[in-house]
């Protein structure tokens, strides 16, 4: 294999420069992936090498995987290159009928949502399965139409948990299609009372903030105060940029639930991607589009 990557050539340099990169080698518990599509939250691919200690994967298999280049500060784990090293526990096969572009939206969102929902020091929900039973628990997902929120809704619902979420009015039907039982417009003047009414008679697990915008805390904190239940709180920050070493349920989520669910058409790979063709030279355009959306340009 001959590797190339999109590089930051110097601090704050734009655009990214495309140049040669080290040919990766799979170490213990790792796989080398040939990337067919990447997102501005990396990565998607095809397995070309499997390291010792990796089970359930084979060469030539189509997969999705969560790259941890930012968390490790090691370029070999970065997504913006032709070949990427990925931790085997964060890789899942995808069915051949599913395009590369669609599931590329899932990896970082799944890992981030799973950390908040399932870690014992976060919301400590039961792990998702493909045959879950109702638990009587309820969780509030703040920002359900976001990438992380969309995965959080589906993971929590697959764990047998009732999901309540807030989103913009035009996204309420979208979040309901993902498995939300109650969806409210976050701008509604009655949103706090609506949420409290929806969860009061349940075993309320707490709040998962999928967008971590500062102004949202003044609203969801009122929910916890009115319930007086001591519900827990989890957020996409500060760990949204990479997966903690002790990410909850790496095996339960990535190695069991995700492969089985994707093979059965779930979880839905949402939100829908906006594909940009042209390979590594187009990475900068994708980053520019993302930045423009963040600042409202």
C-alpha cells in the first residue's frame, strides 16, 4: 500500500496540504482500513490488515470505525488519509448493501453517545440490545436532531429506555422517527413543564446533553430542579473529541449491538450525509462547510 494524507502543514495553515504519509501497520488489537469515505468526524472504509488479538473482522470486509487520532495525537490513527489504523474494538462490519457515504456519520456519534449513556459515572443506562425489554427508565436527550443526539436516541431506545427529547419545531417528526416517545420544541415557553409532565411518573435516569451549548443548561437544570429526583447529567464535552480509554461498553456497543443492528437496518445512519466527491483535496471544503454552519454563515 502507498499512503497519502491531508496534512496541517503549519499552525493555522489553510488549506490542508495533501502529501505522502507513513504506510500503517496493524499492531495488537488494531486493524488497517482503506478509506472509501471519511467525514469531518472520521472514518469509513475497507479492512486491508488485521493485527493480533482482533476477532470478528476479515480482510476485504466493509466496515465503519471510529478514529482516535485527536485523542492519541498520533497521525496513524487519523481519518483524513488513504489508510488508517483503527482500534479493533471501535470497528464494526457494515452490510454490503449499505453505501459507504451513509454510515460514515455514525462512528464518533455512537462512541460519544455511548460514553454519556452507559458509563457508570454518567447515566449508567443498561446496554442496548437487539431484543431489549422496557426498563421503565426515562432519559432526556437535549438536542436530539444533532448527530450525537440522533445516535443517543437510538441507543437509549434500544436499551429499553423511554426517550424524551427537544429539538427545533421542524425536526420534531425526525426525532420521533428515531425512537423518541416525547419530543418538544426547545423554544416553547412550556417546554420545562412539558418535559417534567412526561417523565414524572417514570424512573428518570437524567439528562444527556448532545450539543453542550451553554444556554441550554438554564432549561434542563430547571427540569432536574422541578423533579427533585437527583437525576444524573452527562454531556458531549469534554470527551467529544476522542474516546476515553475506558469508554463504556466498547464490546457491548461496537462489537455486538452495532453489527447486528446495522445488518437489520438499524440504527438508522442519521443525519443524512452531504457527500463531497474528489478525494483528499476536498477535505478542506468539507471542513469549511462545517465551520460555516457552526457560525451561521
